[in-house]
C-alpha cells in the first residue's frame, strides 16, 4: 500500500497535516514527494519488518528524513534515516512490539517528513497473537485424601460482564471441585475449592487435572496428586 498526502483539499484533518509542511501546501507548488512503502500486515510475534522511503529523483545532498509511528504500542521506527544523495531510496527497520496483551489487530501508520519535500505515509495492520485464557492455579502439588484445598481460577482479559466458569476434574471419584464459580465483571480471578474424596479403597497416588471452561476463553488446567490413605 502506498499513499501520499494530498495538499489543498478541503478536509480539515488534511489541511492541518499540510500546514506542517510550510511551503509545501497551499500554493499549489509541486514539491518532490517522499514515498513510504511498508508491508500491509505484520504478525505481532513475527519479528521486525523492513520499510522503505523513496524519492523519484536522487537528492542533491544527503537528505535527513524524519520517521514516526502513530501507534508505538504496536510498532516503532527510528527517529530518522539518511537518504543518500547517491540513491533514491533507503530502508529502515520497523520494530514490531510483541506483548502479552489481547487487544486485537491494530492499524499503524508510518509517516516520513523532510524539509522541502511533501511528506509520505503508509499503513500496516499488526495482527494479534495472544488469546484470552482461563487458568486454574492450585498452589499445592499434592492433596491428602479426605482434605480440602483452596485454589484460584484466573483470566488474562477481565470480562466485561460476570463470567460463569464451569470446573471439572479428570477423576471425579477421587477429586471434587465446587462448580460453577463466577469471575465478576472487571475482575480477573475467583476462588475455587477442591476436595479429595474420602474412601476405603486402595487407589494409590493419582494425578488429577482440574479443568476450567468459560465461553470465549482458552482453558488451561492444573494438575494435583491425590495422596491415598488406604
Ligand atoms: Ca504477543
Ligand atoms: Ca498481543
Ligand atoms: Ca483411598
């Protein structure tokens, strides 16, 4: 995708942009233009990508080009690059920010400016790689038959309305869990309670998973070992 700023239009936003260009706008003069070319998309976890700023005719002397990103939470660029008088383009690195937040795909616009040039810009979509998860956390590694322990169920994205969480275990004859529990709107966790059922059978020590389920969240279970007392 390539775009150039249009000067002399009646749109208020564009007029403000053009006013920054001093002599470049309003008089109808045909200043040489900077052209920015960047990939249309970049994956949040895909590493850095390369952009290019170019001009139609090589500058008379090395040209300092200022660069800016309008969404530095997603992508950053060097403050400036030098377009050498020996050429018509220069590459620059776009650093893609890989975070753990779940915000969805977002648009980033990279703008290039230089004195006596019409500025140029191009936009890209940085695609989200993180997902909303719901995770069971049981602090202890073991639970004795006949006893009860507290735990927590946590989300990495707070729900906008109360979230019902269903909990199950992979062996409900040995380990019971109170279900459902609610994570309240705006909160990220709720307490849970697990009980190792007392019985008279020789079961041995058994690993049991506690598995969460909530609409819109990827489940992450936890494992605890039930210690037999028979
Ligand atoms: Ca990420
Ligand atoms: Ca993310
Ligand atoms: Ca037993």
